[in-house]
């Protein structure tokens, strides 16, 4: 499948990224090693991570080095994410990933040193191609800690379409390393 032009609609980009991602070997241990080294160098202790969907880099190995948190998707009164201990994730969300139960203790975003954001693709400026729900875009405005996109190197691109409300990351981690967004 040919990469769409930068001006193509996001659904076209998502279709392409899913196809590319299906072809990637699982290099999650290498991604975790890159992230571990980077986060230690940055002095991070508490990290907001994610439970990987099929095809995403799995960052769960970081539990042995950091206090990990994860999100729960809430739909009422409006769509948003809440933060909880990573190990409390025992329910399957609508999207198919593990999340904490509604009764799990909540923690504030301000207590987090770094946020690891999964994405379908990223570009060198930190633009994220997500799944289209806007959950991280609503959670992260004003967050002052480290924002690190996590993606396979085949999906780190020169340019992606972005919108004014899209949260950009300052760093992108792949199995090959962690690079600063430009």
C-alpha cells in the first residue's frame, strides 16, 4: 500500500498505518530498553503508560523500573481519561485493551513525570496520528512533563497531517532509539 500524500484525510492515513503496522515484527523488548534508558536519564519515576493493543509496542516491561500508571476511558458526562495504578488494569475496554475498573484509585496528571503515548504513526515534529477519539488531546493540554510518543520506526515519518488541537510530543521512541521532536 502506498503512503498517502500529507494532505490526505486522517482516515486514509490510519488505514495505511494499520497496514504497515501489521507487517512489523514485534520489537517491544528493544523499545522498552530504549525507553528505560531515556526515562532514567531524564530522572523520571512515575510514568503514565498504556496497555498495548495488538500491533503496538508493549511497554509493560517498564514496570520493574518505574511506578507506572495507566488510563481508564470514561464516556460520561463527557469522553475523557482518568489515571490509575498500572497493575489495577483488569477489565477489557471497548477498544480491547486492559484498563482499571471504575472503582480503582485515581491519581492526578500533575504527579506524573512522563507520559508514553501510543500512536499509529508520528512525524519528526512530534505530530501524532492517533485513533481518532481525541482522548489524549483532551487530557494533556498544559501538561509540563515529558511527552514521549511510542511507535515502530517504520511509522516515524517526515510529515503527517495535524490539526491545531492535536497535542505534539517532545520525544519519539522506537526500537532504534529516542529522538527529540524538531
